[in-house]
C-alpha cells in the first residue's frame, strides 16, 4: 500500500557516481480534475487511488495540474495505466487518453495496450522552464484510468508490480511523517449507514468519536454514488426505540438507481455535522494499523487525493467497512464464501463449501431526450444479439456481477465487467438491435462506478448467527437489533446463464420467510481481537444468515447497538466481550431508550418484511 501518496514527490538520489533526477506525480492529486473521478476502491491491489474518465461514452473534461521540475533538460516520460478491457478483448483498449506537458501533447495514446497495471512509455520531453502544466486528455469517455506519471533523465521506468513498486518508492523517496490526530474514545471506520449510526450513538452518550470514511459522501450503498434503497424495518420488538435515529437522515424517497437527490447526501452530512463529539475525516482510507498482542492501538488513514497520512489512537475500534478491512489487517478471524451443510446443519446451505458469494451491482439508468442521442459502438468481447440483449432502459440490483470471484482481490475486474456489460448492451440497443428506433432518443444518464457490494469477509465473533437460529427463532439472552428482511440469497439468473455461462451479470433472489429475529450482541465483536467491534454486513454470521442481516436499516440498528456498547466499555473500563459477560443489563437498559431523537412519525421508514414478530412461550 502506497501510504505515502503526496501531491508531487521530488527525488534527488545518489546511485554509484550518477545523480539521476526524477519527478513522480500521483495524478489523483491533480489541482483540477475536470471530468475525471477519483477511484479508491482498489487501493490494496493497485497501490493507491487513481483518476478515471467516467464519461459513459462521452469524453470528459481535461484534468490539469502544475508541477515544478528539479532542473531543465530532456526527460523520459512514463505513465502507469491499465487497458481495462483487455480481459475480454485483444483490441486496442476502450479507455484511451493522452498526456500533455507544457502545451506539448506526447505522441503515444495511453491505456490502449497491455493487460495489467503497468508503466507505458509516453515519449520524451525537453523541459526548458521548471514550472510546467500537465494535462490528461480523455479520448473516449470509456473509463480510461491513470495512476501516476514518472519523469526521469534515465530511460528506466519504475516496476509494474504493485509490491515491487512499493519497495521502489520506499527506497527512493522521502516519506512524509504521519500527522498524529491524538486519542479518541472510539474510532469508527466506514461511513455507511452502520458507521454513521455507531458514531452518533456513541457520541450522544458522551464519547469522543472519530468517523473515517473513504469517500467524499456518507451513506455507503445508500449514497448518490451507489443508489441502493435502505431496506428493512426499524422500531421492532424487543427494543422498539432502536432505529429511531435513522429517521433523522433517512431519505424520504425509496428506490434503487434513482436520481441523485433521492439519496439526500446533504441530510446525512448534516446529521453527522450536528454532533459536537464527532470528528469526521472524509475521503480518508485506513491503510494500516498498529497492534499490541491482540489489541489494536491505532489506525493510519491516507487521504485518497492528497496522500496525507493521519494516525488515530483509541482503546476501541469498530469495523464498518463492509469488507472487514480493519479486522483483516488486525488478524481477526473471518469467513468468506458459502459454508457446507455439514458445518452448521443449515437447511439452505450447500452440500460442499465453496467460494461463491452474493455479487456487486453496478446500477444505471437512461433518460428520454427530445433529440436523437448518439452512442458509439462498444464491442470489446461481450457480444449481444436480439435474443440475448437486455431490452431495458435501466438496471438496478439485478445487474449483479462477481458471484464466482473474490470480491476483494478481484474487485476491479468485477466492477469493470459490470461496466462492460452495460456499455456493450446499450451499444447493441442503440446501434444494432432490430427495434433500435425505440431507443433513438435515449441517453445514458447515470452509470455507477462505485459498485454496491453485498458480501465479502464476515468477521467472526463469540457467536456465529446461523439459519437455524433465525428460522427456529432461538432465543438468546443477548438478543438486540432485530432482523426484518427475509433470508434473501442471490444466485446467477438461469436465463442469463444460457447466454453467458460463467460470466453472468444478472441475478435472481430466493427468499425464505422468517419472523423478526433479535441478533445476539456476541455477533458484533471479534472473538480474537479484544477491542474490535464490527457493524454492517461484516458481522459474525453464516452466508445464509447474511441474507437477512445485510440490509441497511438493520445494519444501522446494529451500529446503534455497538455505539451503546462502546459507551459501556469506557464507563466500566471493560472490553466488548466484557459487556456481554458482566454488563448485559446495562446494555439492555440503553437499548430500551435508544439514541434517536423523538420526531413526528409521518413516514413509513420501513421497506420489506418477514412474517412478523414471534415470541417464544
């Protein structure tokens, strides 16, 4: 992980008798990004965030910045980029762009060749003035991407491999020291619905909280970047006050893949900003941590644009990243994939364990215009016909990819396949489909580039919630936030499999009706990292049980519970496990009160449902 990203890094190093001169530019730090977007989803694999020209088939505005060269003279220029359509096509890549330095456009078209993240030689440049403007110029609007630019007076690029590149940069550059942000009572990593609720719940009980979110907007899957509705119900027995705080920021409108204003990012921002005990660090991704024995001491976050590093100390942490990223870095026990039927005797489990998970959705929609709308031919290996094409004007949750791939290590390819099938299908409808006249005036209005995940790592607690717990309504003394969604499991759509076997991009859902079920508190803390909570889709459940716990109103209530437990940890000088062992009655008293404000109940605030609440006589 290149945790030392900075705007411009100037290296003057001595090697043998030579004194090579270098300039290294991380492009996500460009002063003017134009129409290029910052993509941080794959920092662990790529090494940093990068800029991407997400134009939906229309070239985006130039990204620009000004740099200072160390001295005049001729430099070799290398650009780290990726031909993202190469897994499916041997043609020149879809995401093409050029680089200009000091008003001179270099001759090489970048992003068109290769099959991995690599350094492509862009040409040579004579620098006669130390201050120069650099411009990335998009040629296609089809997601060209650029990580860094390297200028050297020697004809040698840095290594392509991410780990080797990290080593090269560590040895070659002066690393900026971390900014110590001090001590907090509670560090919340992840600003989705679960993280927001955990932070506010703890802050309202008096804890000094830091909330670290790796995107510029809050809300995770319910943000304008992903656009998934907040499924599930709140205000359920046995603790009907749980979930009230979501009324303070819950969008008034429901729905997937709707216009950005439906998701009310500003309301979420105001919800957090109103809490004086919360320090929010947006666009910051936790990239490393410190441990002592089985306790986390601190986490270090890197700003996804500037590369600034900041370190946060605390006795308590909660992983709300969805991917269990903090737990993974700390060595927490986790599961990934589907368990076998023999492991927990779940009726809906597979006979044999495998790595299949629920996939990620790249949602999109089109709009009808008054004039005919052009869309360029997009043909990079995914071929459609009148029979196999999806004759639709939008795609929501059913456009789901990556069920048979690793949702962390292969996630860039998963997201890219989501883009591939959207652009390929739309190109077919616009240019080749027999009924293309009905799409003549339609234009792609929005395509997500932040994919909405459902499942990856599940961190293991003192209890692993199973299907049998839920369908048999097994009563545990530490039952807390209540599930309300069905056990909703996704599988590749058989109709889609007919045309794209093994490369499906559509899913179906199979629902198992259940009663509302209070999730045991022991599912919300790590069994082997003693000061780590988890809230969200990465709690301690099986693959099957995840089908009901993963929706956002439920994860929000889980976050609220964790915030309360963190307060008890501080007050009683105990651990998350200690709350269960010694202070469960105190937690239950807080659960009855909730931390939400009393608001007029003039909205439903609920979506989806199960069979209702069941009591055990």
